[in-house]
C-alpha cells in the first residue's frame, strides 16, 4: 500500500533571451497550474510534488504506475527527466503466514533447457570438427 508519493520533474531553458516559459504538469488526476521554467540555459529548474491525494495514491497502489503529462503553456524549454518515489508499507499478513513475495515455480525446466543447450553446442562442435 502506497502511503505517500513524491514526483520530481527537471526542466531547462533553451535560451536566456526569449520570452517567459511555463509548463502545466498533470499527475494522475491532479493538475498543477502554470509553472515557470524560464531562466538560465542549461541550469535545471526542479519541481517536486508531494501527494496525499487519495485517488493518486490508490492508482499508484493498484498498478504501480502513475501517468503524467507535461504541456508547454507558453515558450519553449527542455524536459530533462523525472523521478517518482513512493513510500510503501507491506500488506498485513493473514492467518499467521509471513508476508513474503510469491515464488515462481520451476519443476526443473531451467536445468533441462540448460542441459539441452549444452548438448546442442557439443553437437555443433563435433559436426564442425573443432
């Protein structure tokens, strides 16, 4: 279960001598108005959003993903990247069973594939005379 989330976006101005530049950021169902991304070229402008929004946290908990949209509302700029960090808690265990991730069953198929691969390599080696 996601308790809180922090999204960080980094922008950079493309020129010192152009007009003001603004961006609108949408995270999930939450919109953040026009944010200034105008300034010294190549110097990053960083915006960090903390969420206590229940809809956003529920979406992040159920899918592990959070959609975002960045729209230039005026001017031009570079989007340098973004990071999403989430604080999560484990689900409570039930029936006194420890809360461990499920394991992928393997009935020896991996070992069989490895053995067949080695036999094929040996056969090719013999056939090619090396």
